[in-house]
């Protein structure tokens, strides 16, 4: 399986970017990223970024990207099976090519013996709470609103939500 040629390749996570570059050639297309971690990973991997949003709010960032895409352009959305598909509502089906090329599988991990539990994605939330309950006195924290929503759907209101996906933002909500 090789990705088709498009005008743009869009990455919404550092993991999708890393896995793509580990398995496929560096794209000749323009590169769009969302998230500070994805942008850092793209730079680290030597990609020239044509789009990185001004907004740290996911929906606003997606809207920013959609506004710069010309009607005739095709965007390859490189993602995993559990993607939140945020780009799918922003672009027409004629513009967007979903390229699902990996599956996130939960690794075997021990139950956290900590007062503070940090979740970085909805899939982290699902994997942890499919296996373990929230213990008495434990507090949950989310990086991003989609992760917070996943916690809330399970009845675990986050004690804090990081404003952006960074370690600095997490430490800010703890203090």
C-alpha cells in the first residue's frame, strides 16, 4: 500500500507523522499539521511545513486549514483507525482522501498508583478505563478538549484541562 499523490498531506498527531515517514517516502506535497507536538515532530523529521494553525483550539485550527485549501486541491489525511476525523467535516469529499494506515493497540500496562492521572488522547482514556477503575482520591487531567470529553463520557470530570498539548501546559494546570 502506497499513499496516492495529492496536493497536501495533513497530519493531526506526531504518531501519525512518525509512522507515515517510517513506512512511506517523504511527501512531495505541501504539509499541513495541527498541534504543537505534530509541528515539532515535522521539523525534527525534516519536513517543510506549509500550514500550521495560529489557533491552539482544534476546531478553529481545522477551519483555518479548510479556508486555505483551493476547491480543486486534494488533501491526503494520514491517520489511524481511531482518528477523531475532525478534517472530514471541514472539507468536501471531493477534496479529502482518508488514508487510514495504522491501528492503535493498547499495550499491556500496570494500574497507575498515582493521585494524578494525565490522559493525552481519547484512546488513552479508553485503554485505561477499559482495564482499570478510577481509584478513590485519584484525579484525572486531560490534554485537549476531545480527551476531556472522553473522560466526561465515562463519568470522570477532569480536574484540569491543558490549554494546549504540551508538558508546560500540563504543569500549569497542576499548580
